[in-house]
């Protein structure tokens, strides 16, 4: 897979679509599209979703950096604007708590026929449209907190593989603890 692959948009879209279908299937099989499992996660009674998220973070960190090492695509980090990240995180959290699904699990749940997920996805699209309409007016506010196109290892001045190792050990430790206490 060389440069030709990166230039062929149809292959990229097809592979992205197939990965999305597999991802949605795995989310469903893991229970992450089940409203009750999500609600029990929020009530700190069932940590299935947390374990799925932590496993995905570890796999994603390692996968992205192996791909960049061996296939040479260029990472394109987005500007780190901390004010919008905090506000967006709060909005995401409220939506997650109200709907019982996040965007990925909502799409997966919609694929399984969950009617409430359809309304959630519609709400997400409406929210995205509202944000897009006010985006030009928010630029100054967002740029006030712009740290640039920086990754966490760059921000902290740590080698990316050391950062991946530290985060992986912490996440695996948390998952082990959760399993140990029976949640």
C-alpha cells in the first residue's frame, strides 16, 4: 500500500464504510448499543462500555502510530482549543446522559432498529447544523484558547511510545481493578 492507495478516494470511502460496519457490529455485540447497559454505566453499576472504550483507546493509539510508522501517512492533528473542548465535552456529556447513547453507539443502535436512537441521531444532526451556523461568530472565542496543532506527547515533551505505554498501563490497570471488584 503506497501513495496510490491514499490518492484513491473510492477505496478510502469503501474501506471506511466497511470498518464502520464492523465497528457498529462489534459495538452491538459488546453491548454498547444497549440502552440499559449504557444507563447502568452512567449509574456506575456496569462498566462494560468503559472497558470497550479503554480497549479501543489502547488499540487506536498503537494502531495509528504503527500505521504512521510503516505506511507513512501524515498525521494531521487539529488545533487544540481548550475552551471549545471543555464546552463541547459538557454538551456531549449531557446528551450522552439524556439519550443513553453517544454518536457511535447511537449509529450502531439505529442500525439494530432502536427507535430512540433515530431521534438521538436527528438531534445530533440538528445540533451540528446549529453549531455550523454560528461557527463564524465563535471563531474569536475559540482562537483565544488555541494551543496549536499539537499532540499530547508533544505538549508534554514525551516520546509518543512512552506516552502510549503509560496510558496503556493505566487503562489496563483500571480495567483489571474493575474486573477484580466484580463490576
